[in-house]
C-alpha cells in the first residue's frame, strides 16, 4: 500500500475513484445511504443535525487527506536529499578509484 501512495498520479486516481463512489451515499445528511447499509445514527436521523454531522465528517476526511499528502511530500523531499548525499558519496568513491588507477599506471 505504501508503494501505491508513493505514486502521486495513482494516489490522485484512487482518491477520485473513492469520491466517485460516494454518490451511493445519496445527499449527505439525508438519512441512510443508497448502498443498503446504514449511514450511521447521525445520518439516519437526517435533518440539520444529520447535515452538520455529514459536513463535519467530510471536513475531517479532507483534513486527513491534506495531512497525508503533506507527509508524502515531506517523505519525497527527504528521499531526494538522501539520494543526493549518496550520489556525492559514490562520486568520491569513483574519484578515489580513478586516483588508484592513475597511480598504478604511473608506477608501470
């Protein structure tokens, strides 16, 4: 699953697919959804309280999604920095080995 989240286009597609599936809920806050399952006691109640509960739930999940995307961006930045340092380390190793080869050629 973590590999899936590391691919931004795939993650965006998955999120939009989930949102498209949410049309089975019916109108948020208007009682139980169309999917055959109960929407929870708040949604079943309907009315203003049900709408408020549904709005809070949507806000919560949008915030969670935002936090996950920010964590993913941070992870990518850290990975890039790690790889840059690794490239520098390996370049030093390459230069060291080239120096040894030059010394061997010079000694011949």
